[in-house]
């Protein structure tokens, strides 16, 4: 293996890790927003009655 291949693989690691972290954060954020939206629905329903 050439040093350039090892170096490029080393540069790829943190980037992929950051990308996975960003994907996880956006997924958890969407989950929290969805959960809060679902939590607000029954409250509006009971207030309507």
C-alpha cells in the first residue's frame, strides 16, 4: 500500500464519522419534533371538546 492511499483513508475517517453524527442528530431532531407534535395533538383534541 502506498503512503498516499493510507493518508487519504485517514482523511476519510473523520469525515465519515462527522457525516454519520450529523445524520444521527438530524434523525433524532426529527424524532423529537414528531414526538412533540404527537404530544400536542391530544391536548388540542381535549380542549376542543
